[in-house]
C-alpha cells in the first residue's frame, strides 16, 4: 500500500484554498485566475490519487501488480479540457465586460437590492429614522434612488 506524499497533499490544499479565495473576488480577472488555479489543483489531486508511476497496463508484458491505473490519467485529461474551456469563456466574458463597462469588476445587482428593500417589514423596528414615517415611501423608490444608495454604500 502506498502512502500519500504530505508535501503534495499540502500543495493541493494550498492550490484549492487560493483558487476558492480568488473565485470569491469581484474582479473577473481574479475569477479567471482562480479557475485556472483550481484546474491545476484538480490535475495534481488526480495524479496524486493515481499513485506512483508504474508500467503500462498491457496484458502479458508485466505482472498485473505493476500496472498503472489509467483512470486518473484520463480524468486529468478531461479536467484539462474543462479548465481550458472555462478559461476561454471567462476570458471572453472579461473582455466583453471591459469593452462595455470599462473595467472588469462585477457590481451589485440593483434589481436585487430593490426587491430586498420591498420585503422589509412595514412596521418600524426602532424609533427614529426618516423612512419609518411612511413605510410605503421606502418601498416605492425609483431605480435611480436605489442605485444612488447602492453607490454610496460601495464607497
């Protein structure tokens, strides 16, 4: 029975941690780098799970105990293709976002904020505040007002 190399396992953990951290950022370029790092971590994990190198799985050439499992290698090739496809898609998405908006940072969705504000309780929770005098006024704000508030919160 073969044991897993601790350094390789730690490297896979660092790659996955870095990849997921980059995926949670707002910049599309960081998301792209996160997908690439996760792809490399997956390839390394699959090769690590495959065990040490062995002989080609050809019957009659070597004993069956020395065969190398071909499944992790096939899965690694599949992971490479999937990572490449996601990379090209995210590159196109980031380029299109940069051309249309001028930057690659993903902003908050104003419509989601408007819907969330409409679902606020109609009764005031605390004393004081300008929105509590007329609860319907807070729910009937225009999209421009909600967008202006969202920009103030971001800054």
